[in-house]
């Protein structure tokens, strides 16, 4: 990068951080002022703040609104965590600093540089293998790795490598996929089978089924976006059915989750407790919510991670929850717009990031609202967890970086 | 490569998926009232630690309210125990019943429920009825509003420490006899039979019969009460003196048509109102002439609730039109939460002329017939007694009547379980209730 360009970027960064600081201050005062106000204040004033922000940016001709949406989500998350338990908020604050660094690093990487897919594939697999061997089991899934005092979820980092690998792979083979043309079977499908097959196997071995499903769906969407055919779609559906059947036979907690999804009332005291308590809490919010800290969502297990949406539902109401949905939709729309402006491999990558966020939000909220069974994943930017925050900020940095290069 | 159309499709896919999420959220929001009283919901208990709306009577006197002492909230019931089944209770251990349950969402939002009941009238009736077992319901026949409803024995809904006792009590204090108690009507059915006969042209007020005290149908006999022979009597006198002989014949001439009329009067089906009601029973159509005779005198396997009789006799009082009985006249709150219930016509059952004629006969019953003990000097009361044989013991005493006969303002139904003769046990109680109810109507 030329020096002049770099300085321009730095200036833009500074303005961005200024925006963020103002936004943070606004949200802080909002929290302080509305925590004792009548509940209907909270979602409405939040909405007004968002409007102010949108108008202000439009007027300045700046639209880094991906970052601002994330700033809104992440800071709301911090406040809600604070309301649940201030120690969570402390830990999350540290997570923020780290993820801020991740964002900046990712922002300045030149993503168009060609790196062979094998690099990503092998690093990704390595991460999973290490987790499989040395991992700790928490909550039924062996998804955690402990290095000294720090505990983190490597599968979150694996996401990045997954996306990079898949995008690279699809770009390299898109001609063969479209025309079913030259190249031996092993050349094309070999790396895919090893990497993805290995990944699914390892994830299953670690009983981390939620991410496995997510990766499957993202891969399916990306491949079908590159080159669609009904045969391929049928193939994926078949694979999914097969995977589901296998899971049903092999995994007890898979069967549990399915049973609870079909009839939670029967398991109200046992397996269904979390889902039902979440639904009770959400429904108790009414349209405008009970007001921050006025609800009793502490009774919901994992409310700081898996079930954050339920806390939003109870305290900011249906209105608040719908606003969150809209925010995520805006984020995805932003990502898709960026994808539209990219070419080739980068288009697949940016599409992949957006689709990954969208699918994850659907899987999480769908599970909590009983549209689909619970999958044990968390909302991007809106839950307690440093690894997830770092990864998602990194991905955000990637998209922001792509947005700048026209 | 990925075309723009593909990107667009991905966006649409996400819109659909998120739409499904929003739909699910809205669904749970819509079901929130039911979820709030689910036993597994810890918020169920929260509802007992917060203010709650009041239930008031027709003069805005407070019947039920929540008082607060520091963090302690108590539900206080200012009405006699005979009203408790209707009002219901609100208890963290035993749940929510009655009007407290029906209007649970509104009361939780601190909206007030304004009933049609008259608290003072209710207290009066409770003291009057004393230790009897049975039911009383007082309505305004012009509108269908329920002014008082009592079921004895009652229970104190503010103190449920003896809930187990009440639950296992042989006389079932939790049972709402007015809405759900089914009894054979006995002679209180006769005004309805008479109305049917007049409408169908089978008889007229001046038609005469020879009443020898008993009548036979293929070897089985139906007697008048006390085997009394009434001689040559008109239809009016037949109703006034409650002639089983005449009405057994009338029912035989009406046959299935008579059952249809009883159905039109509201018997045999549940009455749609705020609380659930029993349907009672109408006999099936395949009856012998003796069977029809039994229908005419209100026995057979006929079963009715006091509310049904109140609504049916209300038709007579209200120029032949059946009004829907209701308990709640208004609920306050924010503009979209408010509710106002107006009198509702269910259907016209008989002509105004028929209603007038039956009324005249019922007035005769009070002035010179079996309902003499309900008579009041200077007031035209229309009434009918009933003495219902039943397999559980001595006869149930019925009285159904309204006043003033020309332009009725109150209607009273009294059932004294195993009380004996209607004219002896029920009519004198009804007399006092009618006087008090009319006086209460005057004070506005």
C-alpha cells in the first residue's frame, strides 16, 4: 500500500473510532437514564437513537454502517450482561479490547492475496484435531481448550479457516462445478472430502453438533450460489437427512433435543426446562417489555450465552426483539452489498461471511423460539464469549476491508 | 461464478427465514396470557406479589381488591360466601378460578372489572337463605343482567386454609349451583309448556278441562299434588293451581314440538356467558304418552339449571324475547383495552301476546294459586312454584317469578334443595327477595 493511501485509511479509522466513542457514550447515558424509567421508554428511545445515528451518517456521506450496527449490538450486549452479572460484563470488556485488535488487524490485511486453499484447510483441521485431543468437555460438547488461565473455544476460530478454505475451493473449482468438465475427481473433490469430511467427523466426535450444522448449511448455500442444480440440492438434502438419521441413532442428546422440540411441555422439569423457561421469559415481556432489570430472566439457564434473545424479549419486549432481528438483517444486507461489489473469490468470501451470520442467527433464535430444535449456539455479537466476539469482529474487519477497496 | 441474481435470492431467503422468526416471536407474544399461568412458569408466583385490578358491583362498590402492606399483597373479598364460586379465588397454591380466572389478564394489568351484581342485595339474600342448601339467582329480565347469584353452601374465598375440607365436603361448596347445578324443574316448567301450547294454538286461556285429580296413560297414572281434584278449570286456573292433569295432557298434544320449544327457551344446551354453564338435559323424543305427561309436569329425565330457568322465565317477562344473561358490564383500562358489554338478544321465542297471557296466569298463581306466600299487597307479582321429585331425597322446592308483572324489573329464581313444597319453602323467600330487589333498583 502506498503511504498516501495508508494515511487516508488511518484518518478514516480515527473518524470511525470517534463515531464509535460518541455512540458508546450515547448508549451509556441511555442505559443510565432509562433503567428506572417506564418500560416503554427503552425500545422507543433506542429506536430514536438509531435513527439519529443513521441520519447523522447519511448526512456526512459516510456509511460504515456495518461497524456501527455491530457497535450497537455489542454495546447493548455489554449492558445486558452487566444487568445479568457485573463479572460477566468485566470479562466481556476484556474480550472487547481483544476483538477490537482483531478487527483492526483484519481490516488491514489484503484479502485478495492468493493463499492456497490447502493452507487454510490444514490449519483448520489442525485446530479441530487439537481440540479433539486436548479439549475439555463442558455442557455435553468437548469444545473448549484451556491454555494456562485462558479458556477459549477453538471452533470459533475454525470458522474463519472454514470460510477461507471453502471460498478458495469453490473459486478454484467453479468451472469444473459448472460444466462438470475436466480435472480428475480426486483433484476437485479430494481436498473437500478430507477437510470438510474430517471437520464433520471431528465435530461429531466432540459432540459439537450445532457448528457442524451451521457449516453444512453455509457450505450448501455457497456451493449452490456458485453453481445451482436441482440434483445438487437434492444431494445436500439427502446428506442432511442421512446426517440427521445417523445423529438420531448415535447421539442421545440429539434425540433429547428433538423430543423436547416436538413436545416441550412433557419435559418441563427436565430436558425442556431451558427452552420453556426461555419462552416463558420471552412471552412475559409483552409488546414493550418489562424494562431493563425488571424481568426475572435470571431463572433461564444460559441466558448470558444461548438465550440472550430471551432477555431482550422480556425486558425490551417484542418491539425490542424485532429491532434486533432488523439489525441483523441490516448487517446481512450490508454484507451482501459488499459481496455484489467484489469479484471472484472475494465475492464468495464476503457472501460466506454474511450467510454464516444469517444462518447462525436463524439457528439460534429459531431454536429458542421453538421453530427448530435448540442447537446450542450463540448469537454473533450478542452473547457472552470472547472467542466468538474475536472471530466475529475479525470477520467484520474482513468485510470492512473489502468494502473500502473499490 | 456467483451472479447478482444468486445474491438476490440469498437475500430473499434470509427475509423469509427472519420472517418466520418474527412470526414465531409474535406467536409467543400472542399466547403470553396462557403461558403466564402455566404451573412451570416461575412468573406465576410473581402475579401474587403485585397489585391487581378490582372487581366491583353495579353501584361501583368494591367486591374484591388487593391490599398492600409493605411487600405483602393480600386479596380481600368483601362479599358473602354464597358468591364465591362465581367470583372465584386467586391463590398461589390452589390456582385461579371463576371471574378471577376469566379476567386474569385484565386484572393482572390492573384493569378493573365492573359486574352487574348488587353487593347489598347479595348480602341480604345470603342472610335470608341462611342454612339451607340451594341456589338463588336474581336478574333484570329486560337486559339479562345478573343482579345477584348465590350458591349454598359457599366458602370463604379469602381464606383457603381449609381447601381440602371444602374439596371433600359432601355438599360441595366449590360447586356453582346456579350455573352448573342440574335439577328436575318440576312445575316451574309449566309456564313454558303453557306458552308452547298457546303459540301452537293447541289451547287458549279460556279453554277448559275437567280435572279429577289424576289422569291415566296406558295404565300408568299421574296425580295432582295431594291428589286434589280441581274440577272444571280454565288454562289460567290450571297454571295457578299447578294442575298436573292438564299439563300432562298439554305435553302429550305438543309432543316433539314441546321439546323444540323448551330448546328455544334455552333448556338442554349450555348458555354462553362469562363462566361455563351446564347444559342440563332434555329427554329424547321417543316417549310414551305417560312419558310425555311426565315432561309436562317437569319430571321425566328433564334437568335444568337455575340460570336456565331464570333465562326462560325471563322470556315471559320480556315480551317473548330471550336475553343473554351476563355478569360483567364493563372493564376499564387504556383505550384499546376497554370493554363494554351490552344486553344481547338471543332470539324471540314466543309472541308478545302469548307472553302477556302466561304472565296473567302467573299473576293468578300468586294471588290465588300455589304461590300465595309470595304475594305482596299492592304489587302484582307473577310467579310459579315447583316441587320437584328427585331420586336423592325429599322434593326440591322451586320458585320462579318476576315483578311488577306489567313491566317487570326484577326476576327471581329460588331453589331450596330437598326443601319440600315450592309454595311453602321457596315462595316466602322469593317474596322478600323481590321486595328488596325492587327497593334496590330505586336507589341509583
